[in-house]
C-alpha cells in the first residue's frame, strides 16, 4: 500500500512517539502504527489457463505451454484515506520428470495497482504429456505475501500439454452418401450425418456446408461419434467439411464429404383445378382425383404470370367444395400444402383447404380471418395453434403455403413466398379423414367464396427457396417507350406493342449544342435530354401523348413509371404526368399539386360516374433536372404506392375492382367534371409499364428492367 507519491510517509520521531503515547493511553485500541498487512490470497475462481480454462485439480489439456492468469489484490484494511494499493503475483509450476525428480519453474510479475490480473507466459521447455501443477500467491511492494492459492481450502491447478493433433473424422450418411451411385434423396428431406474420429480425446466436431458459418457438435463422451441433421433447400452438388477437435483445442485436418442432392419429391397430391368448364371432378397431377360438387365452376381466369391456365370458382354455399374422399397428408409427420387463392370478400372466415380429424372437426385449415379493424389476414390453424399474417385483399390473388416440420415441431405460414408467421413447440395432430378444398368441418364449414387454383400437398419440407418460386409472380415488362424524335409524331414501343401518339401541343425536345458552339455569346449549354437524344416536350396547354387502348389491367397488380422534368419547379396549378382510365374517369393518376407542395396519387374504386376518388399524398417538390415517378399496385397485398425518385412518398390500402378500358395518358388526366385537363408543362421520357408489382428495390432501376 502506498500514497500517490510513495509508501506511507513517516513523520518525525517526535510525532511518532506522541501517537504511541496517545494510543497507549486509550483503552481497547491496539498498537498498529506502521503495520503492513499481507495481501489477499488469490481466489481459485480467478485463476485460468489460456484465458478460458478454469483452474482444476483434474488436468486441463492445452496445445502448447500455456498462459496462466491470476487476479491479485492487496488488502485495504491497513490503508489511510489517501493511500492506494499495489500488488504482484508469484507463480510456481512443478512436475515429476521421467527420472522421478521433481522439476520446478517460478515467475514473479511486476507490482501494479491492485486489484490486477497478472499473467505468466510459461516457458517453452515445459514437458508434453505430463501433469504440470501450479499455484500462485500475491505480493505487495513491501514484500509481504499472501498464502498460496492451493493452501486449504484451495486446490492445485493442473494442466497437460498435448502436442499431437487428433485423427481426421469420418463422415457417414445413409441419405446423402459420398459416392458415385447417382443423386440421392432430395431437397426438403433431412439427412443424418455421423462424425467419428479414431482419436480418443476428441470432444468436438466443427462442420460447415458450402463454406457457411461453422456449426459445432459434441459427442456424448470424449472420442465418441456425434450426429447432426441437415436439410438441403435445393438440388445440386453440396459439400460438407468437418474437423475433429480434441480437449487441448487441437484440430485435425479437414475432411470433405461430397453429395449430390436430387430435386425435391413431387407433391403426394396435386390438383391444378384447370379442368374444362362443366367438369365434375378435378384431375390430379398426383394422388387421387377430387370430386367436385355442383357449386364448383371450372374455367375461371387463372392468376396471371403463374403458367396456370384456369381456376375454379366456389360460391361459398353448401355444395361448393371438392374432395378426393381420402386423406392427402399424414399430419402427424412433416407435411406442407399450398394454393393460389382469390377471395371474393373478406368479411367472414373462409377456408380454402383442410383435412378432417376423427372428432368431427378439421385437424388443420388454411384460409382467411376478418379483422375488427384493418385488413383481413391469412390464417393457418393446426390443432390448437393458429398462425396469422399478411393482408387478405378482396379480388386479389395470393399464394398461401402452410408447413409443419416435425424436425423441430415448428409451424410456418407463408404468403406470396414470404414467411409471415411461425411457432415452435407445436404438437402433432392426427387427421385420418378426407382432404377438403373449399370447406372445413365445424364452424358452419367456413366455405370459400372466390377462386382457387393449383392446390398441392407434400410429405416433406418445402424449402424457403421452393416457396419463393411457387409464390412468385414476377412483374413482366409489357410496354417500353424510349422516346426519340420521329417525323410522324408516333413513338414506337420497344418490343412492337402499342405506340405512343403525340397530340395537341406535344412535340420533341432536342438540345441544340451546335448553336451554342456557333454563338460567341452563348455561355450555357442547353439542358440535355432526359434520356438518349430527345424527349417528349409538352406545352401545358393541350399537349399530351397516349396509346390507342389500355396497356395494363388495372384490376390486377401493375407498375407504371416515367421520367419527367418540370418546365417550372414552382408551378402555379396542379399538373398530371400519368394516368389511365376510361372516357369519364381515371383508375389512377399521378400529379403534382403546388397548393400543398405534394405529389399525389389519385385512384377510384370503380368506373361508375361519381365514384369517390381517393387522394394519397406525399410532401415533395419538383427538381430542376429529373424526377422519376412510379406507381405500384399490389392486388395480393391490397395496397397502392407512389414512388418519387425511388422513395415511397404515398401509400394506401386499395382494392381495385375494375379494369380501365381507356388508353395510357402521358401529360393529362380527368378533371372533377369528367373532362380532360391538368396538362403537364415540361418533358417526359423513359415510360415503362409492367404487369405485376415491382419490389421497392426494383423501383430504383425500373428504367433498366427487361
């Protein structure tokens, strides 16, 4: 213990003597002046080998001469208020050599402020495969020492240096062997992989698949085998790499196990529901055919961009269902099922698929549930567990997938290829009865009202990648106009579709760089075209461009975008840059309103005269160069969004119920009286139309998508 400038300062002999007289004259006070108490004995709990291995009477194994650590502390009981403490550590290690003689090594650390963790990097000449014992004691800067750490009730610490790495592991898998006999099992099927090393001191196996983050598994006892379970998500060639690790932390060389994974097993039951109108049963791609009752109407339009040809319509009444009159899934084992669905309404519970249990109910149901406030949600019930998620939109197609995985007793619900809910610890439920399409047992049947298509049932896990593929309806480019000057005022579609025709005061803008070069007084080059050499130039009075007919089905998912440049960044009236509707109204229109300094997306739910418009607005202002405006309608989620320069500035719930029969308009829209107006003054270019909803990331590059 010291002051901040050295050990306790001694006063003159006179003062010391005076203190002694006073203490002696005070009854019950011991004579302690100048006494230095020894530091505290290091705690066994604060001793480690190579940082992570605790002190133990049972030798710990290390791969080389280790680093020993101990926390030491001088007592504060002999301190004055202005004193601090210092402490060091004295380490001692010993062992018996091959001749039976005891060998010993010692080390004394520097003395520093305490409490402090001191360390000893032991010498490299310590013997391998020999039990080395060690202990430590604390010492202060006056030379006083604590008791050794192993004095009663302590215990000596021990370690053994192991210089031999373990033997490589073997890998054995019945489902996915490393051989040349062909492709094995398949995506969505778990396999067991057993690791085993001949070395008796292996305590862990480190493994990875295709270079992924490593996993670790420990055998039940050192030197024993260990088994993992792994499931491939897709077909292809995979490799599994494994290293054996012994108790000293030494690693074996890496073993690589190659395997060829087959495609996932086909569904055990599959009905496309694309049978001809008037059919009385649904033919099966696999499994038994499904009997169709009188309330089932075949031949309805299929969801676009899925490859399906048609769907069935169910009217929600008692005879509106299909069934194979047999179970499709063993629900006490891993199973999955999916369907494309299009509800006609969302105000009542409805079931699109279920399977009968033995108690007069359904073991599982897949469908929708209305909400007291907000949009209806999709629901997957299995036994007493119900998962909900996603937004159910009347008139919008959605892809639903339910999965029960017995490997981890987990239930999953996917909507449009994305996981929206899951729960673990779900007990299996038996369902020995028939599979049902369009109804459930009990609860008045919860019959489905709307369309359904492509119902599938699997006896395996359907992997995340497969679900994404099944539930994907990628947006397709249906029209692209790269606007360049033409002599006839007609801009062709890049892929030969409908052209854009210029009307009224619409023309082309081409920057005249040569004139500026020739004019000695020219100090500023003209603004470049929005894209390419030219762009559409609209006069704000009666100029616009339009197709001859509708370009996109506004009742289905769609995305429409373009680039614009305002002639005046502070316009004095609302101006429409993009719209599509019919003769009297717009299904959607994008405009800028300077009164509120906001971009607006205006939509109507029907073509009926007087239909109430919904105005979705987001704050913003035109730039003096280029603005990109993109409208994205997702009918499966039931919302429409306006993006400006890649940012979502306005979004709202919206269920379009009509297909606009009129042409796509660039630079004008309908006014409140049903006439045309709000003509845009400025430039327009790079018009793109997609069937389907672009993702937020795709919006940022809409002009370059094919």
